[in-house]
């Protein structure tokens, strides 16, 4: 019911009822994560959650601000408030905050010219907009750069933002599924999956400046590319590029035409077992068809979602002895190793 009269000694950066182990949260808080599409942040504040931390996003003439979703006066969820010009107004007492998070008005003050204490400000969070996505880092200095996505970052190519979805699964489980190759013919018969007797080729996983990369050839079932080729099956090469911890670009390169499709996937770890999926698409036509690629993404995601949500254990095993691996799992083996060796995730509880 009460906080201690002097709680300075018990203060912790972790959110209340944190679903992550403390060591993992402290590492993940130092990465960039997507929290919203920029176009979603318009004339109203937007609530989001990252790593069990409630956030508010709001737009002013200086851009988009991301802050902890509470008014410093009495802890009200300020995302329930509204925008009045360039100020976010608390719904409980009307305190108004500018784009820097500073309080600029206290309506109940008799003397409206009285100075407002600098301490009365929102707890803003480091944020950046790229690819039409708002990214946030809960710690002061990110330990890893934002992803660089070939094709997506080309200003000559129009970007499509796919519908956001929430999965009841760990972000790391989603990442492994997105980069898994052996499930294509089994999970995706209604989209691009090919023959079930397909043997996954040997492939090498390269360590890059931002993460991991590999490429494989595949014979897609169906024909989903708007390039004029009428063949029922399409030979492609998939180029995967992962940026730690949870962002992947797939470059889909049909071998029988000059067309190339770019599909970027990045996820927000809402909690340890809840994940919001953000996806951005383009292609070398420069003007990708929204109906075509939205349908494509929705079908593929609907095929993957129940598989990933029902995986057990829900948390990704970082001890390679905990699951049995097959040759097609080269990516996931390297991914798990890197999460431990590079960042110390999954550290023993005694450490």
C-alpha cells in the first residue's frame, strides 16, 4: 500500500512486476526497439509498452517524443490525456508538457507567472524515427546501432507498412521462426511453401557488423511476384540479414527476372512473452502494390503465428543442450551462441 518514506535505497530501473530476469532486462534496455509506426502518432497521444515499461508517444512541431507513461505530479497515465497545440495535457490536473517533456503550465496555480520547478517533467526516453518506425531505447546510450535495410532505405522506393500484430510469444522465438528455413513447405502451403520433400541446402552463417547473415536458394510454390513471369513455381534466393537483437531483412531475389522484393521484420518485446510485430515492405518497381503485399504478409503471418505461440518452452533456450538441432538450424545455433557470448543474455541466475 505504501512506498518507504525513504525509498532511494530501494530504487531500481526495472519496472514493477517485470517479466524478464533482471540481467536480461538490463541488457535489452540498451538496444533500440520499435514501439510504433510514425504515422500512428498524429493528433492524439499513443500508448505503448516496451520491456514491461509503459510509454507514451506524442507529436509536436519538433517531432515525436517518447516518455514514460505517467505524469510526475500524481502518477496518472498521461496517454489518457490530449494534445493542446504543442503540449501534452494530463487528464487529471491539466498539467501541460512540451516536446522536451518539461512542464509549461499548472492550471491550478494562482500565479501563472510563477516559475515551474525543472524537476516537474516527463521522463523522456531516447527515440529516433527511421523507415517510418519510431524506435526507443530505455537506457541512456544504446549499445547497438539501428538496422540498415537495403531497399527499404532507398528513397526512390515507396515503403509499405504492414498491419501491426501482437503475438503471445517471446521476441526471440519470433526471430528464430522468421529466419528458419526448414518450415517453409510445412507451415506455408497457402503462401509460398514448396514441395515437402525439399532438402535444405548447406549454408554458412556470416557474422556481420550488425549481426548475422546467410543466403539460400529455394523453389517457391505459387507465384506471388508482379514481374510478368507466368511460371507456377519460382526459383529464388533468400538473403537474410539479422541486426541484433530482433530485426531481420529478407531480400527475395527471383532468379528468372530482374524483380527484387524486400521484407523487413522488427519486433517490440512488450514483455518476456508478448511481442508486437512491425513489418516494412518494398520492391524494385519502386511503387509496390499495397493490396498484394498486405495480403501476402497477412497470410504468411497467420500461418506462422499459432506455431510460434504454442512453442514450449516459451522462453528461448540459450543452452544448446536443451533442444535437439538439425543441419538446417545453423542460423538459430549461431543466434543463440551470439546472444550469450556477445551480450551475456541468459546469464546463470547465480551470476
